[in-house]
C-alpha cells in the first residue's frame, strides 16, 4: 500500500477528496457533511473514498493535519535549531489556523483539533531540538511535548481572553516565560 501512495493518480485522487471536503466545509458545518456530499463534489464513488479514508472523521483528521502543516510551514523548520522567534512563528500559525477553523468546525471536534495541533507542533519542535543537541533518555521528546502543549495552551488563552490583543504582541510578552527552561 505504501508504494501505491507514491502513484501520482492516487495522490491526485486523495487531494481531490480533501479539496472537496475543504470546499464543503466552507459551505456548511462538519456535522452536516456526508460521504455522499464529498463523493459527489469530488466526482468519485464511495469505494474510492473508503480506499483513501476509513471514514469522514479520518478525512477530517488528515485534512486538518495537512492544512496545519501548510500553515506551520513545516518544511521551513527542517534542519534548523529551535529559536525564540520560531516558537512565536509557530504560535502565530496556530492562531491563524484556529481562526480559520472557528466558523467551520462544530465544538464537538475541539479535542480532535487540539490533538492534531499539539502533535504537529511537537514533531516540529522535537526535530529542531534534535538539530541543536543530542537526545538523552527521551528528554528532548518530553521537552517537545511540553512546549507543544504550552504553545497550544497560549493560543487557547489568546483565543478565549485576549483576542483584542494582536497575537504577535501577545506571544512576544509570553515567550520569555514559555521558553526560559529550554536552552534556545
């Protein structure tokens, strides 16, 4: 199956499904989107949909992960060490992502969205920490987990209580406290 995923036709079909889903999410809430809606918009059959995704929740998770990776500019961070400005940039990408989702996803999916955000941030931060120093007994993984939760938590705090403050100004004040325990 992994080799088939490299097939450009498979990649195009998967993108077509995700694009149809994203387009539909601009028209209506996730809870109202059906597999039938997606297959009609993508001009595919149900079997093709289920070849690529287990169900609509799997599609939601993968589509959100992909959109977040684009927002985060994940490739931008490859091969780099973690800097304070990177944490601020990641925070800004997360707040932009959350703002874009605010009108599209029903509140019942906040846990899924939160997990996706934290997982993507963790991967980026961990890879940047590995570029800085050698991993010792999983310490860097733990630091990456903690920072991912901290960045996500800061974005939630901004979203709930500080929207009148520019997110860049908000994170610039918080960043020294957020990263003081990490050598960056």
